[in-house]
């Protein structure tokens, strides 16, 4: 077994599909800027339908990675979304895994 | 809309879930070393059941990213798997997207 073959499983087995899935990775990246954002902002930023965004937010909320608050701005109903501490940590862990994987792929192609 | 919010969709929308899914990313990484490997080798390297590995190989083969050859080594039936040119390109594109995403996340956390 080559070194790359040994390393790759150590890396990919630490990847959490809740975070790794491309749309959820996009959501967590936007939230990583540290502000709470509203539903419409996320929808526009990521080019998603409301239904699709809702589904991904629900997965992230169930895993404790985001916090969803419903409220009003004036008379308009709004939904605010923010990353939790666990969400920030999960994104940091994902970045660590992605960097290790990229290094592994670039090494394996030599 | 912030710069990160604008960039993130450009990046994540180029990500192909066929390649991005963690197990398939692992398979393509092992194959990226340029050798054809046998089914048992991949199974051991990635710590997968035969059924699980078969399912992921089938997804990759349908997308033209790998080539599967069945044959014999002596009297023993063997299944060989190799990356195609399209598979190598797909992995390179994924690496490009992952690097851009990591840069975006590291910038957004500042």
C-alpha cells in the first residue's frame, strides 16, 4: 500500500458530509464572516430556491451548526441565520481536511 | 452583498458532487497515482465494504471518470480500476475549486 493510499482514508474519514456537501459548505462560508444574515440574502448569494435553502438549513440546524431566529423588521417577517461555535469549528475542521487532501492529491500526481 | 458572498457561489457552483463526495474523492485520489489498482486494494485503502465501494465505482463509471476491467490473474478473478482522462481532469478541477474555497473561507474569517 502506497503512502498516499494510507493517508487518504485518514483524511476522508474525518470529513463530515453535513459540512462537506457543496451547498452547505457555501452557507457556512457566508456565515463565517461572523454576521447574522437573513434568509433572502443567503438565497441570493447562493442562487438557491427557498425550498432548497430551507432543506440545507434544516440539516445544519439539526447538527447544531447554525442558529435560526425568526422575528420582525418593522412589519416584515424575517428569518435570521447565524453560525454557532460548533459550526465555526466544523468549518475549520473541514478546511484542515481539504488542505490535507489537496496536498495528498498534488503529491500523488508526481 | 460582500465580496466573499459573491465569490462563494461562483466556486461552489463549479463543484461536481460526483467528484466532491468524500468516498469518491478518496477513490480518485488513490487512482491519481496513475496505476490501475484492484478492487481489494481500494477496499482496504479506503476501509469500505464491497457493496459500498461497488456503488461509488458505479457512479464514477457512469460519469466516465473511471474504467473498470474484469479479468484473471492466474485462476483468480480480478477487477481492475483506473482513472480515465476525464477522471484526472475532474480531480484537477475539484482541487482548483477546493483551493479557491479555502482561500475564500480564510479571507472571510478575518
